[in-house]
C-alpha cells in the first residue's frame, strides 16, 4: 500500500479540499472524498487553510474497472475481488480520520451516482445517505445477477460500477452515514 503523493496531486487535493470547505462552519471537521478516473483522494482536517492529512488511493472508476472487471456487467466474482482490494486499501486509514467529521465531495463521479439514486438535480448541493448508495448498489447487483440493463437507468459502464463500489466501501467501512455533494 503506497500512498505517495505527487506535487500535482497534492495541489489538486488542497484545491478540492478548499472547494469542499466553502460554506462549512469555521473550525468544522471535514473529510473530503474525491473519486476520479484513476485515483481517489481523501483529505481531512479542521481548518479551511489546508487539510491535516491527505491520502491518495489507487482506486478510480476507470482504473478499478480495468484492473478488476473483464465483463459488462462485472461478474459476482469480479465484484468480490474488487471489494477485497478496496477494503485492504482503505481500512488501515480509518484510525487516522478525525471523529465526527462531515464527509464532503465535489466529485462529478459521485454526483452522477447520487443522480441515480433519484435525487433531484435542481439543488446545487445534495445529501446522499449510505442507504441510498446501498439502494443503487442493489440495483446494480440485480443486473450483475442477470437482469438486463434495459430494465434500469444505471449506466451500462463498468467504470460506473467501479465508482459506485468505491463510494459504497468508503462510506461503509469508514462509518459515514451521509455524504454532502457540493457543486
């Protein structure tokens, strides 16, 4: 598990953290979760000037899809293998996260997942619960089990499936009940 951060990604993490922190109460505790195509950034802290901790995980929608999913939709075995990898990456970091922090994101990928949960896109900011994430995942599970994609509105994309899995595992294993999705 190598979480070395390049200066470019470090700068990106700070910029994303600042974007997520806008509008939060002063000295509030936040954890930023940003999933992209090739990696996921987590930054946590108490102050808007800079995060206390930054981690970069080799988990992105495209990357995870390429590495674990050979089928569209992925097979149950492929999903299970990806879950095991994601858990191995994220569980050790939980002990470093601040207690009682708010989970925030500005990730378009996570916003896309939220829109699949029947959230109304009229609001700039969306609050997505772990139950709603699980509901979307349950719909994907039905497709993985043989239901045609045409019976649902989920994107027929292994990248979407991977991104959903990443979000689900982060929220589940880190104990976040909601994620605030900011525009």
